DNA sequence: CTACCGGAACTTTTT
DNA sequence: GTTCCGGTAG
C-alpha cells in the first residue's frame, strides 16, 4: 500500500530508470517523433513517461490525446502516468484528476469528440452505435429485402458483405479493387454488393446510427470541416499513438489532421508486429511515417527486457525472414535460458496432454498459472484444451473469441435500451420486436415504420391494435416499458435495466436454454449500470469495449485467484508471460490456410507468429500435432498429416530444441541437465524449495 | 405471416 | 456446430 508520505522527486530521478534510448525518446522535443519499439523494449513505460514528461513541463493533461489500441492498454498507460505523477508530487495517496488525459481507443475518443462537436457537421450527437454484430444483422435485413438471398447463385453471407463494406471504407479503396484483391470469389456480385452497401449507408443515415467505421469517418469529416476542424485542433497540444503499425488509412489521416504540422505528435509501433491488415491496417503507415510530416525523427528502442537470450535468438531468426522492415537489432541482457522447444505431438489429444502436464509441472516449481499462457491462431483451436481443463478442474481465462456483449441475451437487453435511446435505430428495433412471440421480420418492419412516422413516440404503438394474436401478452408489457424508458424524467439507469429485465425475463426463458445463468448476467448488468452517468454513455461503452464488459460480467475478481491464460495470438499483443505455449503451430493453421493466397498475407502470418513467440519471457513451447482428424462436422475417420509451421521449418529449426509431446521416454532426458539456467529459473527453483 | 423442419454450405484474426 | 435457405403447417 502506497500510503506513506514520500519526498517529491524530480522528473530527472524518475526518468533515471530509463535506458538512454528510452530517455532520448521521452525527452525529445516537439518535432514529430516515431519510436520504433521492438517487442519487449519497454514501449509502455516510454510512452507513459513521455506523457508524464509533457505534464511535468506544465502542459494541461486535458490537452494531451493518447490513442491506444485497446482499453486495457489505455488503462495500463493511465496507471503508469498516474504513478509517475504521484512520485513527482511526493504523495503516496491517489491523486486527484489523475486520468484527465484524453486516453482511449480511436473509436472511443472519436465518439467522445463527435458527441461534443457532431452538431457542427450536421450529425445528431445523440447517435447510437452498432457493434459488429448489429451491423451484420442490418446488412442481412437489407440483403434479403433487396432479394439477394435467393439461392440460385449464392450471394456472400451477411458477415462477408460487412467485411467487404468495412474494408472499402477503412482502406478508402473502391469496391472493385477490394474485391479483386481480397474477395475474388465475390467479384461476380460486384453490382449487387454496390447496391447493398449503398442501401446500408442510406439506412444508417436515415436512422441516426453509426457503425464502427462511421466513427472514424465522421471524426475525419469533423477535422476536414474548416470551422469544426479548427475547434477540435484547438483542444490538443500533444497527440500520442500507440501500436501505430496497426492503424489504417483513416486513422493515419486523422492523426495528420489533428496536428497538421506534426508538432507534438509521437507515434510508437513495431512494423514487425503489424497483424491487423485484415481490418485494413496498413504497415505503410509506420514505414512511411517519416514522410507524413516534415522533420520527423526516428528513434529505435532495441534493448529487450523481456526474453532470455535463447528465446530472443530464436524470435530474431523467425522475423529475419520478413521482407521489408525498419532496421532493428534487438538484444537482451538476460543471458542464457532454456532453448525454446519445438514439441511434436502424435495428435491433438497428446498436444492437450503435453500442455497441461507442462503447465502443472511449472506450477509445481512455483510458477503461477497466470504467468503461463496458451496461444493459438483461431478461437476454436482451444476447444479441446478447454474441455480437458474443465474436466480436470484447472481454472482458466480466455481472451479473444466470443465476448459476453455478443451473447444473445446481453445483446437483446442492449437493443431494448438502444431503441429507447434512438427510436429510429432499425437494427435495435427489429431485434427487439422479433423477440416477441408471433412477431417476425415483416411485422417488425411494419411496426418500425409506424414508429418512425409517429416521430419516434412510443405512444404510437400504444394506439395500435395488438400486432398479432400470439404477441398479445408480450405486447402488453413491452409497449408500456418503452414508454416508461422514454419519459422526460428518466429513472436512474439501474432502475431502467431492472425494468427491462422484468419485461424480458419471460421471453428469455421461453427462448433460450440455461436461462438462470443468462438472467444472472443481466442482474450483473443492472449493477454495472450504476457506474455510468447516462444511458448513451453506457451503450457506447458496451459497443466499443466488449472485453471490459466480459471481465465485469465474470464477476468481481477473487484476490488469490489463479488461472491459466488462453488467448488468440491477436489478443495477446502487448502482453507477456513467463511461459508461453503456442499450439496448433502446424502449416495450415499457422499460417492459416485462409491466409496463404498472397505473399503479403503469408508475411502477416509470419509477423503474427512472431508476436506469439515474443510474448515469452523464460519458456517457449511451439507445439503441433502430427496427425489431424479432419472435418469436425462430418464424422468420418478421415485424417491428415501435418507439418511444423514453415516459419520454423524453413531455416531456423536449429534455434529450437526438439521435444516429444508424449509421456514415454522424455522424462529423464528433459530434467535439469541443462547447464545454462536463467536467473528467473533459479528464482523459480529457489521458491519451489519451500513451496 | 410466423414457427418450425430438413438439407446444404460454411467455418480467421477484432475496434 | 452453426447459419442460411426453402418448404410447409397453422
């Protein structure tokens, strides 16, 4: 507990912990700055210190905009900044207004700015936000309304349509180019896709709804507007961007227009870790940053504080195969260590066995479960492992994959609140209405039209006869609820959620199994609602930050709780663990068969694999099953043989040691004969002696 | 027009 | 296992 009074420190002593490269980056002047931060080089420390540096120079924190990739990253950053500021003030207690910095994701900050300034570009600041699933649903509705659902020449599914649309917007390329480069199998539908996207756009405009991409688009629009742009620019002296390698064309343009001369702009990133091009992120943004402004300085951070020499050697070899890169020579002072291992397993079950066995062995030596992580390419890759962990009562937590805010019951509740907030919101309305028994797409459509004609007043519905006999009962409680939620004197937010819950509970029970668990989630949301100032803010947070909601819904963390981490490699970005297990590292999964169409795609897979490997501090296990039982959906006993990922097989296999995943024979050979023992390994063993 | 059934086709990564 | 489509009963 930091409650003791301490003497105030100077910024100089605080920065004394930094190495010279970090120090130079932190104290760099206001010229535009690109920090090329290799994996594990203290990027977060550096960026947080730079923010603190600005503040210690007398800059008002509210004039600093700090854009991060996830809220987890932004919280971490804010925590560090606050920590430094406390040291400077000399108080141990929590200081006031610590997080006055504008910090968050592009989407979260864009939303905040659009609420403040949207009116000046004819955007109703009361807009509601569709998450990815809502957008797909709307796309699906239009898709069938336009008659594109007929089956004779199968039209791309709503999710694919959404991908195509989003890709066009984010890359700012015409649909023809996008189809040719990324969705060649959809080329024959180009004209229909155009109609579909055009309609989708119209619907969003008519209904006062923004999707993820719109947030960036309107933000850019705000900046391009002479009057509004000037207002927004006036707010910030400093703009710092984390993970710049994963920004897209729109985001780069936004940064540029926020500070047209580049002064006060700092971006941090690692081109070797660019892994979001499927979301239209463009490595060129970081490679070409030096040409974005005049007088850009580039500072590399090359000392890795994370991994042992042995692991770093291996990961440097993995990335050496990449084509175009910003020059970096990562080195570490953490000499020695255990060679990372390539673990060949007979089949998937053996892989599961191996991981669990080794995880438990390391735990025996004192390494907590949460210091170990299992990483994989696709969310479903972890399913067998999850089953086995459950069976054996080993706690785990999974990042990436299905979010709680994407589960049907949470979405239903959110849609009811969204409809109350914005009665024109079509995706919310159709979702809510078709929840009522006896109401299908057609009736829902009709009711939404009536509501819109009635100016969005839910009394319109009260005057209507019951839409269909089957809906009688639900309709009688639903309409009064909506009227109640839109009263001029609103109840407090928890009470609103409570009211929604009361109406929705019987529908939920009728519709889904394990209703009790789902109802518990909704109770949890009722409690969470108290945190928010208003409904609009809560809904935006739900849409823009699903992971945080997943954590919150999982309940308050138990203090001494320990759990194994499971994560997609994408979600593992920016994190680190003592021991890392990459599973399914076989060609076909890594690189994924879906992503071997072009050299660029394969290169991105290589970087993804690199990101996975570089999460490891002391132990790295790259596992792959030799034998796959194919086609999980048709239950034949067909199987195929797999090979180790080409990213190791092609030329850096000697940076790894070989290990067999089976139990037989590897017991004795594997134990501590290894002469090179890292500091961490010694600590672990020391601890284990008294465990 | 909705609810439900069967067959067919599809399964990457996420703000 | 899922989603999507078309057919059919009420």
